[in-house]
C-alpha cells in the first residue's frame, strides 16, 4: 500500500465503518482491515491519519487500531513469517515518540501503550536510543510532553514489578537506572518546587500532581527488584519529600466527587505503597524514616472519611500498617494493649462496615462485586486491607487481638438481634470479623488451610450462619445470605462433613434467589464442595449422598441460568459441569432435557462469545454428557450428533473463531465413540479440515490434529479408497507442522497415526519423501523435542513395516545411513524418550532392529554389530532414569504464549483422549519380549549372540539381561 491520499481516504472510510453498530456494515470493514494489515506501509498510513486527519473520531479510531495492530504483530515468533516489514519497523520507531508527545491525551495514551509493547520486544537491544530520546524531553519544561514521557516510562518499566530475577533483567534495569534515575530525581525536586510556587493555581497544580503520581509509580517500579545504590544514596531526598506530600493538604486539590479519587488521594496512596515496599524489603535502610511514616499514615487513617474516593488511599495505608506489624523488627511499636485497642477500634472496625456504596455494588454491579469478593481482586478494598491487618496483628498478638474482637462480635450480634431488619449490617460486620480472625492461611483450591484455634467455627456456624440459610424466604436479607454461603465456602475444611451435608439442600434452594450475588455464591459453594477430597482421594461428598437431590439440583442450576443477569454466569456453568462429573450415571435420565438446554445456550452465545470461562465450562458439560451417556449406551452417540451438528455447522460456517477449537474436540470425542466405519456426515467434512486457512490459527492445531487422528483410527481404509486424492493434503499438513519448532510434535502425532492406520500401499509412494523431510529438519534445527518425537516415529515405523524395511529406506536415501542413525541418534539419545507408551514403542522397535534385521548380523554393520551399544542403550532405557536435560540454547515458545489475540487453544479436560498403545496387543512386557526375541535369534545363529554378549556387554547390563531371560524362562544358545 502506497502512502497516497487515495489510500488514506480508503482507510478513513473503512475505519468509520468499523464504528457502525450494524454488524452487516461493521464486519466486512473489520475483515478488510484484517486483509490489508500485512501490507507494507499499512501502519504508517494509520500513523499519518492520526496525525493529519481533521476528524477527531478518526484520529482516536486510528490510534486504537494502530495499538491493536502492534499488539498482534510486533513480536517476531520463531518459525513464523515476520508480520511487519523491517522498513516499517524502523519508521515506526523513528516517529512514534515525537508523535505521541505532540498528540492530545486520549491518543497519547494509546501510542504510549504501543511504545511499551514495542519496548517489551525491542528495548534495549533493538531500540537503544529510546531512553535518551525520552530523558531529553524532560528539559522541555512542557508538562504535557513530560507527562507523556513519564506515562510511557511507567508502562515500559512496570513489568519490573513481576518479572523473575535474571541477569538479563538486571542488566536492563542497570541501564535504565544509569540513564533515568538522576533525571527522574531532578524532575521530582523541580516539580515539588513548582508545586509550592503555584500553590494557588488550581490548573497548574493538576498537571504537576499528575506528574508526581507518575514519578511515584516509577519510583516503585525501579526499586522493586532490589534497592538500587542511587536510590539508597538519595533516600533522604525521596523520603523527606514523600513524607511532606503525605501530610500535605491543599483545598484546591480536593474534589466534590464522592466516588472518584482525586489527584491528592492517588498520590498519597502510591506513597503508602512505596513506603510499604521499603518497610518490607529494605527495612534496615528504611529504619530511620519508619516512625515518622507510621505516625503520618496513622493520622491519615484516623482523619480520612468513609467516602468511596478514599478507598484506595485507606486500603494502601492499612496495607502499610499490615506489612509493618508482621515484621519482628517493628513488633515493639504495637505491643501496648492500648495501641492494639486503638487500632482495632479506630482502623479495623470502621473499615469493615458494609457501606451504602458496597450495598449499591451488591445490587447493581454484582459482577464486579463478585470478582472482588470471591476472586480476591478486592486487593484495594478497605475490608480486604482491614482483614490483612487483623491477620498481621495475629501473628504476634493472637490472644489479645482475639479477645478485643470477641467483645465487638458479641455486641454487634446483640445489636442485630434487637432489630434484624434495621441492624443487619452489624451482623454482616460480625461475620466478616470472625472470618478475618479465624483465617490464617487460605488457598483458592482448598479454602482456609490454617485456622485460629481460639475461634469455634462450628459453633458459630450452627448458631449464626445456618439459621439465616434455613429461613423460609430465599430473598430476605440477601447480603447476610451471601455472607453465610461464603462462610461455608471458606471454612469447608473446618466445618464437619455432617454440617456440610445439611448445607447442601440449603445451597440448592438458594440457586433460586433473585439476587445475582446470592445465587452465584450458592453455585460456587456447591462446585467447591463437590471438588473436596475425602479419604483414598475420592470425593468427600459421594454420588450416593447426592442421590435424593439430583433432580432439584439440575433443575435449579439450569433455572438459575434464566435469572436476569445470569444468562452467561460462569459460576453456574462450572457448577453444572462439576455436578455432572460427581453424579455420573445418575444424570442419564435427565440428559435429553439437559442436552437440549446446553445446545440452545451454545447457539445463543455463539452469536457473540464474550465470556471465555462460561464457554469453556459449557463445552466441558457437553463432553461429560456425551461420555457418561455413551459409556452406558454406545448407540446414543447418534442422538448427540443429531442435537449438536446443526449448531456446529453454523459455528464453522460463521467462522466463530473462539469456538472452533472446542467444536473440533467435541467432534473428536464423538467420532472416537463410533466402533465401526466413519459415518458419511464426517467424511463430508474431511476435505475441509485440510484447508490451509484453518491451520494458520495456532489455537486450531492441537484439536484439528486430534480430529484427523480420530479419522485415521476409525476410517483409514475409507480414506484410502474414497479419498485417496486427499492423502497429499494430509501429508501437506504434516509438512507444515514439522517445520515449526512449536508444533513439530503435533506433526509427529499425525504422522504416527498415518503410519499406524493407513493401508501400507496407500502411503508407499510418499514414504521416502517423509524421511527426507525429517532429515532436512534434523539438519537445520535439531531440538530435544524433535529428537524424542523422531525416535518414537522410527521405532513405530519399524514395528509396523519391519526392521528390514527401516534399514532399506534409510540406506536408499544415502548408503550406510542406517548405521549413522543408530550411532548418532538412537544410541546416544534414546534415554531422553519420556512417557510409558513412547518408551514401550522404542523398546519394541529397537528389539526388532537387534533381532529381526539380517544386515545387523551379516554386513559391516556387524563390526559395530551396533548390537552391543544398541542393546546397552535399550537396557538403559529400561533401567536408568530418564535423561531430561535440555541444552541451554533451546527455549521453546510455549504454544499458549503466542502473541496477539488469536484464540489460544484450551484443552477440554472431559474431552480427553484415552492413551493409545499401538503395541499393546502385540507386546505386553517389553523386557520379556527382548529376552524371547534374543532367544529366537540365538536359535537361528547358535553361539554367535552368546559370545558377543559375554565378551562385550558391561557387567551391570549383562546382569539385567540375565534377569529378563530368567523371567521369560528362556536361555541363549
């Protein structure tokens, strides 16, 4: 695409159409942009538009499109074509920083994100002048520009907060510190001076405080991995200024908005974070400054109101106290009983209250409420911080703290009892307090794993939780209902099993509650209870114990999906999946109605898939229905195909990318259920599965390979007779996969199925070419993963076609090649093979080479009789631990890690394939098989085998071999 006005005009029109609410206009425009994004100059056209277009909406749209384009295409993936040509990359890096700095804030944010995506890949090696270019802009004095630089630096450096330590990372941070720490410190001091100069100018203060927030965030990122020498030397400057900013109050920066945090609150909360970082990680160096920070933050907590806008500040301030109180160094600051009482009374209890804003979120923004409350993303809520502070204080002062709070809990419960309908919030706070007091250690998988011995959890449950859940109306006091359900969920390991069994019908009943939070919690609690493990690793709650509730459980779960706001509720769908898994054949009578409802849901969500977890559990539930029913009645597979194929066809025709990998997995499961020939409905689909476009998407590769394997297992002869013209296409897929380091193992899966199942004559003409391709790949890039797969393949080939055929095909490519493969690959590398079936295939294959390949005994192969080292290697495969070393230079790209938003492949656990053992029928025990084969060979050439072994095989291997011969009751002649 040329950089011409005509192309700019075309691009403008298509970008406009992508904003159209009508999918008939929007989709084709999106498809068009997708089709041209590989063209040279496309990104430069977008940058030109966002700089020169007269329409603001086009500028913003171009900036978002550009950022997403960079996100999808910038990373260069090994074995895949470079999606952006080099000249475009150079031009983008040359122009993007100045363009970002001169753009309005809305566009500046998008470009800043794009710079950080490019920086993640290219900085510092391929973009060495980025830092200099940014630091130089600090001199400009223009805070719009400076804030642009700070924002970009923040998005570039914030990854230092969660990267693992490595030499590479430390080198990069050192480079950044050398160039950035001093200018940042000078900018910090200058900005603080400007704040006092402009103390009465509200608009100037807003810009300056935005800078200070970004500077404080950069301080956190640059200090996170370790305490840099520069910051240690300049701690006085930073900490003194941070302290004075914490105590600063300027009326001009106060906002009337009760919800949205203002600049002053945001800055103070970041400073609390910075102080907590130093108190936790660098306590020795920070000690001189700690007392004044504790005082300042305490005063801040006692004087800050309950409004939502202070939430982040209060929670960060409490987190600071929490991180200080659990360090042995600072224990003395909290020892006094009055101090503890004061913290409990003034900080903890007030911040545990359920406020009007929480109630509003509970009712009107339930999804966000659940995310924060259940999934622990409530890291910045007051309640979570207060709970962490209780936990921190209990570390050294469990007795006194439990004593102080028991008094509060009792008085709160008494208040509630006086007038429940008015005072229910007192009970809510009491439950929260008990929970935070009792929980010492918690995991998502098991709930509370360590509890405070001083709190009687079962008694509290029976007296205060159960009565709420047993009340006749499920819609009364929804917050207390949710608290009660959450209590069961959290303390499921502490409450006795009989109490859990009493709770199950109560939870099933609450699936009907109108409140989204209540019925979601009920579903989640059931799902968690069903995964608990009892003795012998079986589920704690058995299918027999659930028998009386099966019908009402399934009815209420599916009904809950029809409640307003829960049509795609992932917790309910996960509970459906888990119920199927627990109940197994008890669900068979309900399958016809269940599969109808699941299919309708699938059809509805395929129009616009937006909830990945919900979709995943829905497909898992479909797989479970199929597995459970067809296990009892294999003929039922036809009725599932009837129910699902119409929807699947629609998904494939409309190219619903998110669902296609799932559809292939379910189809594989269905096809594997067929015992005889492949039904014609599948054969009609077969040619479409070989279309290159399907294989372009990485997420499709594993399920497509599995589906093709199912075709080969069930219908190789049909393919050979009715679709022989498709065999080159099948091998074309293998060729594409084998060329990629990320997907070569998938290529081998496919090749092994072709070798194992296809009639030999149908692949005869392609065999030599297959080996040549494999050798080319071995020469060009030999990786451990490739070698392991290659070894399994050649041994499977040997089992299928005979050892002589293997030797002949190798030697037909190049004379003596067979010996080279034995010497250079099989003997030295066989120990790397992993997996029981894989090892068995290799053992049987090598046994055949040793005992059923005449040239091994009669030609120059005998002088190596590669037999001795090969036999030694085989005994090693049986007896030595697997060699799992991987050369340093091999770093595989994880398949899930490919960039952009291509649909990643998500493996369906319940569509899992049974492990297939191609030599199972033929060989049960490979050690005994080796002994029997050697016996047979020695009968054919008496004396030779025995003399060779006794003179050349090392003693330990010989001992093992004698053990195999004894077990097989044979001897060598």
